[in-house]
C-alpha cells in the first residue's frame, strides 16, 4: 500500500526533477521517471492544460470503429464497477491513441469539478503527449499494465488520484485500447491493478471467442453459398444418417419447401431401393448411380454421387450426396458428349445454286418440329446439316445426341437406343442405364446410317416414333419423351424396301421432310472456295504459311469426280499442306491418282507452261540450246532448286538433267531460296 511517507518521497523526487538535480533510483520508479522525461520533452505543462475534447461526431466515429471492443468491454466495466461502487472510482475505456470512449462510475464523480479539472471525461485524450504521466498514457506507450499513484502523475490536478491501467490487444497482438480504474489516491490498492488486468484478459478472451464465432458464421455462410452455387441438388448428412445441410435446389427438386429437413434421418425423408444403393453403408465414393428417389411430394429418377467426409484421423464422419435430376443430366449431355452440336448454317460452305437451295430447305426444316430425313453420299456433310438444323431450332439449348446405326454391333443397338433396367441381361449395370432417346429428351436425336438398322429394331423404333415413349429393356414402365428425330442415310431406302430390308411404314414415318444433299461433283463452283477454306484451316493447325494453289491444281480439282465428296477434298488439302515445301501447292503435292488424272487430261501442258515462263524473255532471240538451258533454269526457279521436281516437270530423267547442268554450267543450288 502507498502511504503518506511514499507520497513525501515522490514529492522530493519531483522537486529535484524540476530543478534538474540528480535523483536516487530508490526514491522513484524507473517507469515513472522515464514518463516524466518523455512528458517534459513533449512540452506538457504540469500546472495547466487547456481542456480539449472530441466533438460528438468524431467520438461516435471512434466508438463505432472499435465497436467489437466497446460492446464486450462495457459488460466487463459494469462488473468492475459493481465491485467499487460508491467508492469514488471511475472505470475508463480508451482507444489505442488514448481517447476516452466510455466511462462508468458514480454519478456524483462525473459532475465533480475535480473530474472536470482532471479532464477525465469522454472524448478527452489521456496519452502522455497531451496529459503527461498517467496510468493510461504509460500503459499505451510501453504496452504494460501499471498503477500510477498520487504525485507520480505529471499534471498537478491528477495528484489526488490513483489509476490502474492495462492495454487491450487484438488477435494479432496490436494495442487497440486501454482499460483503466481511477479513484482517490488514499483508496487505491495493488489489487486494483490485478482487477483491471483480469478485466482486460476477459475482454481479450471474449474477443477471441467472438472472432471464432464470427469465423464459424463466415465459414457456414461460405459453405451455404458454395452448396447453393452447385448446379445440382446437394445434401450433407453425418455418419448416423442425420441431415446437416441441404441446398435450395435439392429442396426444389423434391418439393420439400415446407418440410422440416435439417436434423431428420435421411431414410425418413427419402425412400429408395437399398439393393441398388444404401446411403448409410457407403465405404467408398460413388459416382453417377441411377436411382429412383421418392418423397411425400414427388418421385424423381436421378443420378446420384456420394463423397465420404473423413476426420483428421481418416475416420468416416459424414457424407455429401449430390443429385442430378435426369432431365438436368440430359441437358448436360450437350457439353459432356462427343455428340455436341457444334456447327450452324454459317459453317456450311458453298454458294452454288444447288447448295443455296439445300440450305434453304434445311432452314425451313429447322423451324419445324417434324422428322427430317437427310439423303446423300458419304462425305457430303449430313451430320453438319443435322447439327445446323438443331442449332437453328427451338431445341438448340437442349441435347443433341448422335448415334451411328451402322457402327454398333447388333446386340448393342437396342440398349443404346432405348436403355435397360438393372439386371435386364448378363453384364447389365444393376442400376440400369438410360438410352439415347431418354438422353435426348427435350432435344434432337440424330440417327445416322438409318438404312443399316436391323428390321426388329425398326419395329421398336416405329413404335417409339408413334407413341412418343420408350420402354427400357427389362422394364415395364413407359417413359414419355419429347424428341425431334433427324435420320440420315447414303442408301436408297426405296430400293431397300423392295428388297424387304427396310420397313415401308417406318420409311413414311421418317420421310416427312426429306433433304437431298448434293455430291461435290455437282457443286463445281464451290470447290475452289472449299479448297481455300481447308488450306487456311490446316495452315493454322500445322503452323504453315502456304499462300495458295497453282492454277493447275484448281483445274485438277474441277475435273476430278470426288467419290469421297467434301471429306475427300479436305483430306487431299490436309495431305498437301503437310508435304508441301514451297509457297504454293503444286500438282506434285497431290495424291498420285489426281496427278495421273491431270496428265491424262493434258499431257503437253507442263512443257508449254515452262516455255511461256522463261523470265518474260523473247524466245525468238534464242537458238535451241539456249532455249533448253532457259527451260531448265525456269524449272529450277519454279521449284526452288528441287532437281527431282524440275526433271519431272521437264519430262526428262534425273541423270539427263544432271548432264545438262554440266553441259550448260548450271549450279542448281543457286536457285534454292532456303
């Protein structure tokens, strides 16, 4: 306890300090002396300080900025005040700069002239810079709890007070405020500081708890946002099967808006075939199992996946169930399968009259929902037209499913088209599998090579087209579908009907809007445009810079029959881009059968062309040897010094051309540009 003797000793030390006399260390605490020195250096007047306080607006701003600390500290301050009530003490809270934010104490103390004179009021600044040595100032400056007693204060009106102060820290250890207990000097007790320190620890602990709770709320909000952003139903449940979270989409899928879900057993809310999948007994993650799930409000056929949640020790403590309603799965097929409808009418090259008419009919078909039959040779672009019709139709945002009827084994066609139920045949998945018609629901199914479909499957297909519903293999339930059918074939279906290989009734069901796609040989004016398009495509793909085609190449293209149609033309151009080693594609970059076709059509054209290109010189001025030499030089220039190609163009053997090099002193390497 401090007493009058202590006070006398401090006064003696103070006078020596004012007179700048040496002080004995035992007469004054080091923390106090250091604070006196700082206060003097700050220029604090120890006898009179003008009262300055924050205006209401700035005080309110500072209180709001420290709202979390203030809200927590007020309850602690009330507890401390209950201990010292009616004893003349004030409980004070400041911010990190020493500004008083809140004071709790006896009402008469607030109004005392002494409190006003001491500037111990809300909005006042209690830092050393403003008020000199005091508990709050030292506590904030040195980051320590301290009790300053009577004459230890720098400012004279403070010397009838004792104050016990301790700094308040945030989670990172930064000072954000100070808690202080001030009262008459003769009533101060060392335990007062202990009470303040305990109060600060309580404030900091509560702030930690509040922050942890806030973080939990943030994490929960983030988790809820994540769960609700997942584009399919999501349900979380613990190892006992109790539902802990469910997203809005799952509630919507099963019509559970007014049901109590959280905290309920998952098997009580959802009914399903546990022979296919038992949600509570999963030992490994499950992906895309088809399941019929029933609730009081709705039955839903869906695809489910389950992810096991484990604790830090690897023990199973929960599950995340994701649910994709089948109609939603079907919409995703566009993005997840190779049947994605990629092309539009803008991608169909051709300005010939016959192609303009074909595209016009296809556009008309796209505006209807009737069945379309595409007829044409292989390579004419039947699937390109099918995709364009789909993408220009009202079904463009829904699935486009393509199936080549001639590419599948007989045993697989029916299950691929119509699906199957679990256990329908040996090797069938126990949860079953939807067929292409189900997957295409709402969109378009493209049946390519329909002429290759077995007769018994044609019967089932006819029934599907008539009734607009499918029955899975091994199933009894009819599944309604809404599908637009586009079929295609390169065969003569009427001839197949005569030969009893295609059903006449199915033909008439399919042949509502028939479109004949012309072969390339009947689109001569489109060939040059298509060739240039493919050249640009493969220049980019193969990182080449070939500028174009020699005129002879275009002539070959126009004279060739193109049995493989556009697909064959594309392959020829891709090959030429791969092997060409100069700026233009020549006849020597084409397949042998096209080269032979060209030579048969015009056997003397090559030599005549060379003679006409002799560097624009007058042929009449040369004798025969000079003409021969210039022909060789012209061929070398044309082929960048390639001896083989020059000799082939001149129609002479390689041994002959080398002999001519020696005879005319020609260095063929001079004509190589790279």
